[in-house]
DNA sequence: CTTAGGG
DNA sequence: CCCTAAG
C-alpha cells in the first residue's frame, strides 16, 4: 500500500482500495481526491482504531504481564480485513510497546523479544484475543484522536513513544501520535482535517473546527515495501530500542529534559514537520546488515557495533542488559524517529552470509587442520584459546549474555577482538621465530557493509612470508598470485592473492628505492627486510621483465596442474 | 574469479 | 590494506 506524502500544498488524490486479498491499498494519483475521501476516512479510522487498540494492548499487558503479541490478534475490521492484512505497523507498534513496557519494568530480556512474542502468531492467548475483539467492535464507531482528552492523548503518547510528554498542545500531540503511526514525519495539517471521524479537506471544510487536525497522513515508509515493519521487525525492533534508549537515557539523565525535548519537537512540528534526516549511508548499511541476518538481529547488531569499533560497550559496563545503548552514539541522539526510515535492502546479503560461513567457528577450527602441517598445532592451539577467551573478553566488554546466542555466526565476530590479541601475541614472537609464524584460521576480519570482510588490523608480513612469497614468485612468476597463494600460502588463509601482489609491489619498491641505503631500516617497527631477499626480489623482477610473459603460459596447465594436485593432496 | 593499479 | 575496473 502506498500512502501519500503531503508536503503541504497538495494532496491530490488518495484512493484506497481493498483488494480481494483484503489488502488495503492506498494509491496516489491525481485529480480525484474528493471521490475517495470516504475511503480515506476509512483508512484513517482504521488507524485510529489501531491506536486505540495499541493503547488497550498496553493496558492489558500492564495488567496481565503478557508480553505476547500476535498478528493474529488483529483480525481487522469487521472481517473485511484478513488477519494478515498489511497493517504491519501494528506489530511495529506492538514491539515498540514491548520495549516501552520492558524498559519500564526494567526487565528487557523478558519482553523485548518480538521474535518470540510479537512475531509468533497463533500462540496468543485467547483471552487477549477476545479482549481485542471487543475493542475492535468498540472502535467500529467513532474513535478519533480529536475526541481524546489531552490526558488521553498524553497517555497515548506515552504508549506510543514510550515516554511522557509535557506538551499541552493537543494538536501537536495528535499529529505526533498520528505520525508515529505512519512512521513518517511527513505530516501536514494543512490539507486535510480530521473532524469527527472524517477527513475533510481543509479548504472545503467550514472553519467550525477548533483547529483540530490530524492532517493528511503520509505513510511512505510503511508503504515502501509492503510490510516493512513486520518483515523487518528485527530492524524495526532495533530501532525501537534505539528509540527507547534515547528516551530513557534522556529521562535518566535529566527528567526535565523531557520538557525541552518536547518543546523542541514542538517547534519542529510547528514548522510543519519537514522530513526526517536522511539516514547516512552507513546507517542504511547497518540496518540492511542487521536485516540480512534474520536469525539473531540483536546479537549481530551488537556484534557489529563492537566489530566496527563504533562504540565501546565497556562504557556501559554497569548495564549489560542494555548493550544496545551503543547504538545511540551513531544516532547522535536523533534516533527517535529513525526507526522507520525506509531501509534500502542491499543486493548481496548472500555474500555476507557466505563470508560468515566461511569463517564459521567450526570452519576456524578446521582451517588450521586443513592447511597446516607444521603449523597445525599452532592453528589448533590458536582456535582453542579462542574458544576460551572469548567468554572472558565478552564479559570484559560487557557483552550481554542474552544477546549472545549460540548461533553459528556469532562466535566469529565475537571472537574477533580476541583473535586480534592472540594474533598479536603470536605475531610478535613470529618475527623472531619464523617457524611459528602463522596460526591462521583466526582471521580478524570485520564484516563491512559492502558484504566483504575487511581486515581489521594490519598484519605485518613476516620474514617467512616474504621469503615464501619470493620463492613463489621465482617459481611461478610474478603476476600469478593466485597460483603462488595456492602453492606457498595455502596455510595462510589471511593472505589473499591480492595481498601477495601488494606485498610484491612493495618489495619491488623497496628493492629498488633504497638500494644504496645499506641498512633497510624502514620505518620504525617494520621488520627490516634482509638485503639478500631484496636482491632476490630485484633479480626476479629483472628476470621477469626480461622473460616474456608467454614463457610460462604453457606450463600453467601442465606442470602447474601437477604441482597443484600434489599440493592439494598434501593440503587436504 | 583473477589481475593490475590507484588510494 | 582496501576498492574497483578490466579481462
């Protein structure tokens, strides 16, 4: 369904139609606005009813402590709308309520699990259901924001946003609430006015109304891709967290801030509520990523935070429960409305998953076994220590246990930090003890939004590696990096062919540039590359330049294949 | 996917 | 080391 974004001047036409499937569709075309006013009204009404419903839900929940929500609980209006009607905003709100509630009760863990509560349908308590039903029938008539007292509006506001408000402006409250429903900020009171349960075009309507208006509703986001909120509930939920987070944080810090906040909002509102800030690319990516992991969104998101080093969870050590606070930073306090920003679905989550799988914990355990003969022990050792230390580190970092799901993909990133340290530890001795140079498998990679794995830390090339590289080049020739990698770096899973290439490039540079500079004392910590190696490099380089590239092309298939095979057998 | 190059 | 254009 598509809804109209009214920026103030014209809301040409909104047509709402119910498809046979019971889906409600809002379309915006031009010209026939009036004709469909009735339908609009219907829609609006529905929304309002939903509002009411949510409100009741909240009450209900507060009273029975039932955190279960179900889409099935929203049977729609008098049967016209199927249970699976596209009113995804409901679950969204429900989840938001969830958070509100849980925040309030202080036990997030219990209630903030939409995956088990909100998302699951059919598991709802019948009691709730019937209650809701009643509510619905009640809605049938005339529930309208306009009719709510300011107090009710306040309550509604609280329910909707999870915080109190001191704003007394009824209109503002109404718009605010309505806005929350539509998940959009594009609300304008200029074109339509809601009065007595009807949408009336302002210009046509007599000015009898006391200025009450809920305005035209823009549901862009909601409409964006069908059931955004429901489908993306993980993300929405995360946003919900942020939202509440922001709020609660604020509230915690200074109860009075609320007022200011409200005032500020109010101001904004007065300015016709422009549009919400366009999400940064990064943000979008983040969301998409979270979205792409449907299994453990929460976990992943938190992982992500640590992984990218956005935030230091340790800061929140006191409240492990709320690691997601971290998210705030990125939002810079403006997270409140972000939840429903239309999300751009990335095209290749698959790759991401692939990479995740690639570095699957078990895979990590395996990797060393696979490629390492001499290095095998180290690899295994490394992974073992990995298995133990993460726990510690996690706690140190105040990673919430609850977000720590046993899912397969989890340990990977969780482990990253640990791995890093381990690697570093190993890296150091490595330089002196070439034999232990590699314990691969522990790849400190960070998933990037682009879907690739990005090395988080610099991994110094060890002498051994360099030697291997040189050897490889001498054997296969420069340029055949993948081949070299297979032959000489099969056990170094973290050195890609591109890395080899890069390194070789650097070696060449090094071998040529300071040739006269007796000591290759490069930068400070860098391992000085022995002269003989540089010589060899230069040698190879010259040889390479002299020998026509064709030289080895035929070998590629014969000798190359043979050697590959041999190597493989050893490898596997 | 692999290379080559630029950043 | 990352990213990306070219094969």
